[in-house]
C-alpha cells in the first residue's frame, strides 16, 4: 500500500479552502466597490443640484430689483439679514450670524427658496438662501470709495445652497458670494 494517497486528499482540501476564501473575499470587494460607486454617484448628483441652485440664486439677484428691506433675521422667503441698517452704506453691518447653519432654515419652507429646475435622480428640489452682507467697493483696485457716494459701492450677497442626491443621506452644501453693481 502507498501511504501518500491520504496526504493528497489533505492537500486538496486545504487548496479548496484557500480558493473558497479567495472567492468570498473577491465577492465582498466587488460589493464594496459597488457601494462606493453608488455613493459617489449620489454625491455628484447632489453637487450638480447645489450648483444649479447657486446659479438660480445669482440670476435672481442679477435680474430682479431686490428690496433690501425684505431681508430679515428670520430669512423670510429665503432673504436673510441679521445686522443693522441695511440701507445706509456707512453704517451697514452684517453681523456674525450664520443662518445656513440652522436646521430650521432648511426645513421650514417659508425660510428658503427652492429651485425651479430639477436634476434627474434627486430625492428633493435643491434649496437656497440669499444673505445680504452689506456693501463693498465697486472697484476692488480703484480709488478709495466715498461713503457719501452710492455709485462707489456695490451690494454684496452670500448665497448658500443645500441639495440632496438620490437619497437624503447624500447632501451637499455650497456657498458663493455675489457682488451686484447697482
């Protein structure tokens, strides 16, 4: 009798076990890559929706005669201002309030605007707020602006957009600033 036949069976079983473990690991890695890819797609969709919201807000500022008295600390209709003297260039101060960090601004429909354009695949329309941040010099490299001359100054806004992707777990918040020459 040949005693090496039993060792062949043992080696074959060990090889089968190694191949099974390698196969299961490959399946888990493939599943993980699929999840990562899905999350990346969700984030990209949310990012696109937030960019559209910023563009829509910029167009609203650019193409609409905004009444600065409509901007208030409650962010009514998505117009925020938490400072003092919105109309006087010399004494206007925006304060340090950050309305975009308050959850209620995004959950209460009367405190933000929603986009009219909808990106395919989003779970909800993107939302945005427009903050009036007082005035800045019309020409950054020009002469020192005169506080008594409104023509030397431009209105300064901060826009914040919040968007979701295919699920509400994929959220993107973007901000930009916008200078409007009156």
